[in-house]
């Protein structure tokens, strides 16, 4: 009898130990459906949450759970050469989900593909203002030369997803990657299913299958996890985050703002742009429609991003000052009564409808004529990125920008440079500062970014910057998972444990 009890205890102890952790399928409910599953678009949050590092992997990966910094993924190591170029040594024994072997030719092809004018790969925008040449040395080695020299190129490559050589230049519907999962079902409007690969090069994940569902209402998403219809909702509202056992808040890296199109009157007048900023009572949103802990924004990047400038101050709420600026502009012939349209993305973040309606009301009270239009993600991109539509009226595009990488390079060129894909203006001083900061290192790099942040906010008045957000997630008690600052844009299934 004693031996039987001891044996049972040993078996039970083994079953509960990490080496014998449970495995199985899970369901994830997201706020927005993925309109694409193209790997080079995985830097867009509604796509990245599904395929980034799940189906498609990158050469490098930034550790957001600890202090390891930039870590190897498909590249085992890298070094900068005397001429400023970078050499990457690739992992061996890696295969794509279609069975083909991974080598340096795939890396070169993937990079050249995102830079091709035959598609609109979003990850291309992070390499604006530089010329990059990828050169295969051998099957396991590849060099990247960059002009001007880029000291953070290995970090930039953490956003380049690798596809097999020969993948069509046009967007694909069924992505093939080296990640731990492969796409096994995509029923638009209903679900996406990823299934764990038996031949993955790395550690076998506990999640054997992930089914992604889509519900716009954050209360519905929270309820689905509570009732067991889903296991994770990465994004719920603060109002619904009522259960300490399942609900987690996390400082995310998202900045909510209104992108101003400076090209169209009356938004081409800096007084009108200042008036827009003065007309919004940002403080009134905190703790009501925007979660407690969110910060008022003075830059497109959150603290503690390199070069973040604490001396730049949030525009005060001053509707009378806004009215005065509009009167001054009108006296000079500016058509301040032209209706301005806010373009917002449906289900972009919790309370987006209520927040945008409140902003519309505040702008109207200050004397602006403002319309509000909600669109789905694909249509939103048509307003947000170049080429902008001819014959358009004055637009404010509401958006949420993610920069979890710690350096403004991941934001500044495509947001603000004259040739940036989402830039609403052209300014030679901005272009010069971006170019010099991108190539600088150490204190000089931080100083230049800091100068740019102040110039964009105080002189150009580039945007209506609103909030650095706090996120809330609901996670089933059967899972071992806590969200991070990257959770809103990337959800690695291999990081999820099953109790």
C-alpha cells in the first residue's frame, strides 16, 4: 500500500512539473478581422497578431518580456564589418511549412520582395531614406550594406518576415513561413486556424492549434472568455476588466493621434493646426473613455523611446484660444469654414467610436465644421497612406501607431519625411534631422531625435497627438500567459502555456 501511494505521488508530481505541461487547442477573439495574411504586411496589427513569429519569422527578435535586448531568431549571430555593412549568420536545419529548406537566398529574396514596386509591402516603410543591398555570401551567410550606414540595422530587420525564394511578388493568400505554425483554414468573416507544425526547427509549443475569431464589441470579447467560448482576448476595455484572476493591464506602445493632411486648405495653415490642438480637452478622456494610466502624448513615440523629449509640453485645452486663431486665419483669407472630415477605423481600439464622437463635438464647439466617417481597415489604409486621393477635402485620419522597438527610426521617416508613406507634409528641416539622426549613434542620436520631436510638435504642429495607451487583456485561468507592450501588435502562440 505504501509503495502504491508513493508511486501515485510520483506520477502526480511528474504530471504537474513543467516537463509534462499540458497541451491543446485554444481560441483567440480579436477586435478586427484580418483582411490579408500577407507576411510583408505583418507589421500591421490586425495581421501581425495572427502571423508574426507564428507563421512567418524574422532574422532577429526584440525581447519584450525581459532584458535580453535583440535576440537571434532565424539568424544565430551577426556583426558589423569595417565598412559599416552587417553580416548575418543563419540558423541551420530550418524548413518552410511547404518542406523547402531555408537559406540565405530566401533572406535576400524576402528583402528584395518587400522593396519591390510590384506590391505595397508595409514593412518597406521602415527602410525609407536609405539604400539597402542584400548580398548572399553562401547558404548560411548574408551581408547587408546600407547607405547611409545604419547602426540599428539588426533591429530594423526584426520586422522583415522571411518567405521562400520564388514567392509571388503580388500579395499571397496562403502564407508559407518557417514559424511553429501553418495556416490550415481561413474562412473570411468567420475564423482563421493555425496548426502547430511537427517539423518546426525550434521548441515544440504547448498550443497545438489556435482558432482566431473576430468581434468588434469589447464587452462581447470579454464575455466570450468569461463563458469559455474563447481563451484570450488581447484587447478589452477598462470597464470590462473586472476580474483580477483573468484581466491584465499592460503599458503598450501605441500612440493614438489624428494625422493632419497639411496639403489641403485650411489645414495648410499652422494657425488652424494649432487651433485643432487647443480645441481638444485631452485630460477629460483619461479615466473615462481612455484608461487610467494612459499618458497624454507629445510625440508619435512613447516614453522611454530614445530621444523622447520631456521638455515638450502637451497643448493646453483652450477653446477660446482656438477660436481666436481661427478668426485670425479667416481674416487673412483662409477658408476656415470648410468642412473637415475625421476618418476613423472601426474597432481600432476600445471606445474608439465614443472618443471620436467626443473629439468631433469639441472641435465643433471651437468653431470647426467637422464630419466623422468610420471605415474598415482596408479602406482606412487608402486614406492613411500614399498615394493620397486626388480631389480630396481636408482630412484628419485617426490612427493608432505602434513603436515597441525603443528607437524613433521605426516611426519618423514614414510618418514625417517628405517621401514618407504616411506623411501629410513636406519640410526640409524634418528631412535633414531624420537623415542625420538615423545614421548617428549614442548621445548624438538621442539629441537629434529629441530636437526633431520638439520641432514637429512646437513649430510644424504636424499632428493632433492624443494618448499613449494602456491596454487590457482577458486571459482564461487555464492558460499561463501575461500580455506585454507588444501584445496589441503581436501575439506569439509559443509564449502561451496551458496549465
